[in-house]
């Protein structure tokens, strides 16, 4: 008799497990998306991908209402709560103050080169700007160029503050880092 009860319990458990498995939803769904055919303009609004390739709810991006220059090469926060924006092809540095979705723009500097690829704030109302062609480094204070000099390269790609009066400048051809 005990063997029969054990067999009944085992068959009841097996039937229960099979019944619940048939009605259970899978934990994860797999969906292959061919971005070149199935997604118009390769745009998935509100989705992001994790490092393992899974789609998850992502950020929603919306354009700001601003009359920006033709090319924007770089953006750095300034010391006054706004942004410094390096532009081209007229080598302007524009100061932007963002309020919600509206942007107020004002000229921070107009440089003699073609493009501003790097900006690094140095203090209140002043910044370094790296421009091309010619790899020229500008020091701008209160909207006026107070110093300029070449770094022996065709372009300045990045400027980083080390502390005090020390900065690193990364250049294009030839690829160098200047202190």
C-alpha cells in the first residue's frame, strides 16, 4: 500500500508540473530584428540595448529648440552653469544656457580658424579652445582672444586640465600629447 500511495503522489506531482508548464509564459522572449529591412530609418524610439544585446526600455531623446551653427564639434560645461559649444566652419565658440527645451545662445568667441574641436574652461569667463586647421590653441578671456599659439600639428582634438596651470593637449597629425 505505501508503494501505491508514493506512485499516486509522484503521478499527481508530474501532472501538476506538466499542467503549469503548459500555461506558463516564458520568462524571456527572443525576437530577431533585421534593422536593414524591418525597422524604418533604423530608429527604435524609447528602446536601448544592453551589453548582451537585449532590448530594454531606453531614454527618449528630443531635439532642443535652438538655432545652432551648421556644425557642432564639441560641448563642455562652463563655470557658470551653461555650456561652451565649439563650432565650424566659422570657428565660433557659442555659450548656451538651457532651460527645459529652449536654448539661449550667445557668442563666447570668434576665432580665426575654421573649426573648434576642443574646449576646456579655465576659470570664470575664460577657456582654452583648440582649432583647426593649423592646430592653434587659443586662450579666451571675457570674449577676447588674449593668447594664441601653434602646437606643431594640424588639429587639436582634446584639452584636459591636470590641475593648477597644467593642461594636456591631444593633437592630430602628428599624433602627440603636449603639456
